C-alpha cells in the first residue's frame, strides 16, 4: 500500500504542477468542465442485485457529486486530468502528461463496489425415506443439514485499482523508448464461503470470510526501430497476496448416520475427520513474463512479425510451478491493389508440475476387500502443446466491397484433458477379474483439432449505408469434454450379488465405472451473422443485425449435444426536428442447449 | 519470500541474435527517404486555419523532430509533400488518408511498436477496420487515444449483439463505467482471440481474478482450458456470468449424485444426538424434508458443496474421491 | 431488451433528456422424467410411484423449478438541463432501477428498486 501512496503523491504533485507550469509560461491553455452537485438514493425491497455495483451504505444520505475534466497544455506539455467522486466507494482520478522533453506519464486510481448475493442454503435440507420389513414408510438414515453462520451477512468486494506508468523517449533511436509501470488492484470486503462435512451426514456450513487480496504488477520495457526492424522487450512481474487467513470449520468425528456407531468403518473412508481445518483458501501466487517481439517492414513485400514469450507461474503455498513458452509469427502483405494476405502462427507449450497426492488407505481395517491405496499422481489439465495458424485473404471486389476468406487450424495436444478417478475393477464387468483390483487414475490425453472456415462479405450502400454477412463453419475433432461424465456400466449379466450397503465389504461405487462422454463444446458449428445500417433520410437512420448459430457434437458416445442460438436486434435513430432526438432499440437473445443426463445407480 | 527472475536464456539469446542480424543487414525504411516538394505546416495553415488551433492541442501537433520517422514534419508527415496542392489548391493534389486508401500505413510509420506493432495482422485490420474508423487525428477529444466517440459507442456500433448482453442481470460493470472494452480486449492485437498478444484467454481473466491463478493441486479442468466454457464474460442471465444456471451448466459434463434418486422423508427431522454429542457446537441441527428434498438439495446449486470450483490446494474429505471434489 | 433514448431542446435554455431500458431475462431447465433403468438386479426393489421406497425415485420432473430464473429489469432516467449562460448549466435528474425476480433461487427474492435523485451545476471553461 505504501507504494500506492507514494505514487499517488507523485500524481498529485504532477496534477498541481501542470496548471502552475502553464501559468508560469503564460502561453498555455486549459479547457474542461467542472461539475458539483449532490444525489440521494433510496431503495425498497432487496437492493443487492438491482444495485449490484452501487454503494448501498450511503443510501438516504445526501452525497456530494464532483466531476472534473481538464485538458490543458503549456508550451512544453499537454495534460489531462479527470476526477470523479460519487461516494467513498466510488471515485476515480486520472492524470496523463505528455511533455516535449522526452517524458510522458499516466497515473490513475479508481474504485467501485460489487455487491454479492447471499446464498441462504435453504434447499440444503433432506432426509431419506425408507421402508421397513413390513413395507411401512419410515425415516431413513441419510440426512442433509445446513448452517448459515452469518444469516444477516451482506457480502461485497470493494475494488481499488491504481496504475502508474512513465515513458522516456530515446531520441537517438527512431521510436526509441524505455518505460516502466506499476499497477495494483486490491479487493477487500466480505464474501460467503461454504464447505461440506459428510462424516456422519451431509452438513453444509457457510461463513462470512473477510477479503483482503492484493495483486501487484510491475512492468518494464524498451522498444525502438532501427532500419526496417522494430524491436520490443517487456518484462512483467505479477504478485498476488491474500492477507486473510482461510476460515476454519470443525469436521465431526466419523460415525454411522443413524446410530452413531461404526466409527472405524466410516472414518476409514475419509482423509480427515474429528478435526478443525481451513477451507476456502486462495494461495499467494506469482507470475513472471518475458516477452520479446520484432516486426520487420519489408515495404512492398509486406510486414513480418514474431514474438517469444516465456511465462513462469508459481503457487507460493505449494511451490507448484507452471511454465509457458510461446512463439508467434505473423505476415501481412498487399499482393496487389485488390488482394491482401494475412497469415498468423502461434505455438506454445504449457507445463505445470505433477503433484503426488498421498492418501491414507481406504477402509484400512478390511483386509479382505478394503485396505486399498488410492494415492494418485495429479497431471495438470493445463499441460498442453498448442499449435495454431490461420490464413486470411481479403479481396476487394470493387470500391468499398470486400470479400474475406479465412482458414484457421488449431491443434491442442493435452497431457490430461481430464483425469479419471482411481477405479475398482468388478468381477463380471471385467471377466476374469474377481478381486479387489485398483486401476490407477488415468489421464485422458487426447488431441483436439479445430478447423475453422470463415467467409465474410462487407459492402457500402453508396454513402448511405453498409452491410456485412459472415458465415463461419467450425469442425472440431475430439473437442474438449469429460470422457467419464456419466452413465455407469450395466449390472445386467455381471453375476454380481451386489446388494449395496456397508456390510457388503467391497468397494461398491459403480459410479466410478462411468463411460459416457459429456461436454458443452461442439464438434461442428455453423454461425451466420448479418449486420447492416442505412440512412433512410438526413434525419433518420436504422441499423439491424441477426446472428444464428447451430452447434452440435455428434462425436459423443451416448448422445448428441446440440445448441442453437438466435440473436436479432434493431436500432432506429431519428431526429423529427432540430429540437428532438430519439434512439429506439430492441435486442433479443435466445439460446437452447440439449444435453444428456443418465440416472445414477444407487448402491447404498 | 524469495523471488527469482526467470531467465529463459537460450530462446532470448536466440531472438536477440536474430534481431541483431536483421538490424545490421536491412536497409533503413523507405519512409525515412520521402522526397517531394515540402512546403511546411505554416503554408498549410494559411488556408486550413480551422485545423491549426485544434491540432496544436494534440500530441500530433506538438511532435519534436526526433519523433518523426522521416524528414517530413508537421502536416506533410502524414499528407505527403504539399507543394503541388499549395500551388493548385486542388484537393486531388494532396494525399488525404482515409479508411479505404491505406491510411493505416501512414499511422504505422510512427506507431511501429507497442500494441500497434501487431496491427497489420490484427483481426480488425483483417476485417477492413482502419485506424480512422475509430480515431480522429486533428482534434484531441475522448482521452489521449484521440477517439472519435466514447469507446463503448465505437465498439457497440459494430458489436451490437454484445451491447445487449451487458443489459443482462449478470454483467461486468461496463455500463456502470467501471470497465471498458479495452480492459480485456486489445483492439490492435494480432492475437487470434482478440486479447493481448502472447496471452491465452484465461490470462485476460486472471489479470483481475488473480485469486484463481494457481496453479493448484486439485484442478477443475475447464478452468485450465478456457473460462468461457462456463462463463460468458459479456453478460448472462445466471449469476456469476454463468452461461446456464446451475445445475444445468454442471450436468453437461457431470452426472448427478446417486443420492438424487432417493425419495425424501416427509416431515421434520433432527440430527441423532449420538452423532453430534462429541461436538457440542452442532447440537440442534434440524430440517424439514419432503419427497423431493434429496433432489432439491443436490440439483439446485452444485457450488454450495463444491465451492472451490476454480481449484484448490486443500483436499476434500473422502478417500474414494481422492481429495479432488473441490469441497474446500 | 428494449431501449429508448430521447433528447428534447425545449428552448435555448431548457432541454430534457430521457433514457429507458426494459429487459426480460429468463433461464429455464425443461422438465424431464428419467426412464426407469431396465437392467436393475432383481434384488434391488424399485418403485418410483411408492413414496416410501428408499431405493429409487426416478421422477425428476420437478428439478427445473429449483433453478429456473426469471428477471425483469426496468431502468429509467429523466433529467432536465437549464442553461444559465454559455458556460454554466444547472441539471436535475431522477433515475429509477427496478428489478422483478419472479423465480426465486437460492438467494431469496431479489426483487428490489432503487431511486436516485441528483442535482448540480456544470461549468465549462
């Protein structure tokens, strides 16, 4: 925070200096507006969502409004100053300075509040029904409870952002400049944090968690042009701090949900029980980015650019690291007066450390069917090599009539699109396997290939209007999905005498044998977009658009996913007289998705 | 906390070496060698006296000699040599950059680095958007970027469907004035996603939502893939910018709990004393159940239990879940 | 979403402005009834019509009701400017934002209304 205060002080000094400098020089100017006023707000019913970004604290009080916009200059400078004050949560300051003496700078601070809804958890209450031996309706054992430890709590995040950037020209080099900047965002307030304990029954507990998070970003760079080549290097360092301790809750001792017994059996299903632990933690993290980029002007042969980016991210709580190396290239050329070609290429590799998750053995006391080792090696879903490129051809059919054709190819090669849970192999489902066999967690390491074709036509209607039409077809081979989303293997014909219940003595989670794919990503997508505007008369103009998209995924193994979207809209601007101006508009968005849901098999 | 500056030495050295070779081999840009009958800005302003005062209040009107890429300065740095036009006063004798005649090349003669370095291969350029589609040069308005209109108006004039989304109940605070389109998008970028060069989509989100950056032990794989699998950043009906409300957004990739097929007991209930006796803080737990209460509990909002849906380092409770249920 | 914006210059000194946005936003989950599995082992009793059966209740027709959303929002601003001279303008405005929540979700009834009155003076220089 001290850095922000220091930089704000510098900004304030510069704000004060600018008008003084102008006065001293006697040759300056200043224009702008200043507003002073007041407002008062009041609410009825629930103000939280309707006033999602409004400071609700100061309602029913008269609050001062102040706005100042200055644009000024001296013989050696130009500057802008912006100040806004609405209430203590909603204010901003912005200052830009440009000098003829090689230096330019900008500073800014702004803040706003985000009110968040309160989940009262009222739906989280249930008790299982059962039947006794005589067929009578009786209470069952499984129960769900909730506890909201802050039932009157109001949750909000106060965002505060500060940035300061200074640039110094290097006059000995064309476009030469060194620059540095500091940015900070703080988030403070309270949020609702929840977690669940199922030692004996499902118990969702919610608490108010204080928010005190800060993100700091430092940037430094140098850029310039020598001959035909422009080069830029930039280093960015980002640190995230959470200054609050994670909230804690008590997890009960494991026991049978009905009679309170069987502690050993129930405890041995859990990683922890009878303990107070933190939850809702957000780990401090840091990120370093090096980026070097170069562009070469080849005159009539076009423009060539390339860049390399190296990123390293670290979780400071676990020391897990992630690294990204990205290369990009681009080429644009005007082939002749009517044809323009653009081509882009990008490849990057994202690699996050593996992490071995060491767990206690499941049902360790049961040496016949239990004592199973569920340890696993977490392979990050971020791990991937992405290679993509696209080519765009722009054809000028006639004056102000253009046809665009583009093709994009993207290949995403992942180490683990998803990672299945450790499975227990049942006899029958896997014939010949008649024991307590574990299959380790397996990553679904598949490759997604995306081909996208796009055709766009845009034209002007004389001097009075323009319109464009775009059609995009996307074909995706093996789109992102959860390969084990749902649908258990059938028990029919397994010969299993499965009756469920703890007494059976074996791992009975048939759900772990899920085989059905699930996703909301398409394997084929058609998108149509039409937009146009036209000036009906000197006093009336109209614009309209209509987008339609049909997505489907017919590569899934148990169902076909579909999504249809239609988005039309129309705007009318008219000025019936010199004194009256109207804008009217209508927008509509309709989306329908179809997905699959398998009935879960109940085993207990 | 120890900080180490990352040193990707080999690739950087390689790129620097290539850069040096290119710098040494290539001749200077032709833009530095313009020839023609230059008359100076004073001559231009003798007639165009309406532009002069406004232009003098812009950065463009106050450039120093070293800031021009070629020998021409002032008006002629963009419009080319004005001798013939000054002589004839014929508009045809002077170059007037427009969106249609390669005006961008004039702008890019100076704006070679920074975000505009990527303009030539940007999505906007690809779709015939030109510098002058959004910027005006002679008058300093709408901030230092010399925009023709407030930023949101400019963007909405083409992206009208996006404008409508910001009116939905869940939206980023754009219409409230606390964000702008360029808070997330780099309009000059050559990046295929329309965000800053060198960044993936999730990086743009994590600039503000850094608490979800990780990398975490227990991940939710779509979070690593693309935030837009679940969220529509421009606006949504469901809270938290979810593309569909819970539980539907979750059920597209997950099967419901098997407890959802349980019939519920009709009546009030309370926790068995034997269960909570050892933890006195939990006595008195009670609830009211109905036939569909198991479903209502588990098919209303998945994140009531799976609260750490963006990833966590803290294991969830069950061994068979292998700690990865994102409950903590 | 409907919106209207109007500006009326009633006289050289007095002008009025008005803006209104009306938005309806719905999200719904179509009701469905899961078919009873046809391969349930004989020893697992299933009777979805039997309220007291603990083994299964495959009637999911109600779950759409739990999470359906239905919001209607009306935002309106009406204001007047009075030009004192070439540089100074007095203004006054009233802004109303009304949200109607017709499908209560886990956050309770979000129906709410905020009215804001503002007045002041803008000086140009």
